[in-house]
């Protein structure tokens, strides 16, 4: 992938107030896909952290050398760091990041709420279950050219940094994570807000609905969008997504937010 005019694939951290938010990027992606949302939440007074997941942001072959547990270890440590300095912490994730978010919520019911953007519980590529075998014969398979992107904002691609191929070993670990999270959904009891776009080409059309329906949370909402691609946090409806995210955090902050930042806009 040509890197001109693309952000660097680095983690970011913004110090703020007593409410924290952990943001988790997706498979083959990097923290810049969560940065606009992170900046928005930081402007509202939140402490925001977005780690770079192991195997990402370097070379595709590196993603073939990690296990899904390595991703969990990274986001769990970031969550514990936020717990240590914040009164309340929310977690949001895009695609595979949404799966890691669910996993954390099953482990830590003290999380204030979760935000799932394009949850990749079921991938559109039905060959994913074969990745565990294919990894011994094929190291990478190509993505569709960017000219066939499902994103609607012409500038959206410039806000992203991701690998141009799908590392097969990493895809096998993603499939393992999907199975783990599928079994954990009913154990999640924290409030949840789930986002899905009908234009999304990378997850199956029922992925978000199944995620939503199987969540054990009593307080949950599914938001369906129609003018965003898979990486919705950088696409045309991002401002609506940000506003709904902030509204969710305000509603579940338990009065911990200062009065001067409580306006939802």
C-alpha cells in the first residue's frame, strides 16, 4: 500500500479527566482508524488510549507470527492502566477490535459500557475457517483494490493505514478469536451500543445483529447506518457515530462528567 498522505500506524494516548476510553483498531489496521473518534472524546474531557496491536503497523509477515492471546494481552494491559487512573472506563472497538472489546467486557464487568463498530463476529469471506490449514501453504491472500472500497467519503482512505494483504496466519488467529467471543457474548452484562452499516463488505450482513442479539446485556442498542463502509469511524457518517458514542457515555457516566461537557452535539 502506498503510504503517501497516510497517517503513521502508531498508538496514541490523550490525558484527560476521570472518565477513560480504550479504543481498539481492527485486523490488519492501526490506531489512526480510531484517532478522529479519540480526538473527539478527548475534546469532551475523556482520557483516551489506543494501542497498536501486536503484528500490526509493521510488515504483513509479522501478523503471521502472533496469537490472538497476544492481542488480548495488549488491550488488557491498556485497560488496566486506564482503570488505575480513571474512575470509570468505556471500551470501543472496530471490527476485530469489537471482538476484543467483547472479550474484555466478559472478563471485566466493571467496564462502564462497550461500543462495537462493525463487529466482525462473522466475516464476509467464507474461506476464513480454512485459514488454519491454509497458513501452512499460503502466507498471504490479496485484498480487493482500493478502487473497490466500500467507503463513501473520498478522503476516508487517507485517514487509514493498513496492510494491503490478509496474512493467512493472522486470519487463522482471528477465526479462533471469533469462536472464543461467540461463546462469551451471553456472559457480557455491561451496557452496549452496536453500530453496523448496510454497505459493509467485510462482515456478513447478520454479523452485527447476531452480536447484538446474543449479548447478555439488558441495556443495549443497535444502530444501523446506510452511508458508511466497514471502517465507519473515518467515513461519511462519522460525526453521527461520534455524537451517539458521546451520548452513550454521558448516559452511563453516573454523573461523573463535569456539567460544562454534558452537551451532546
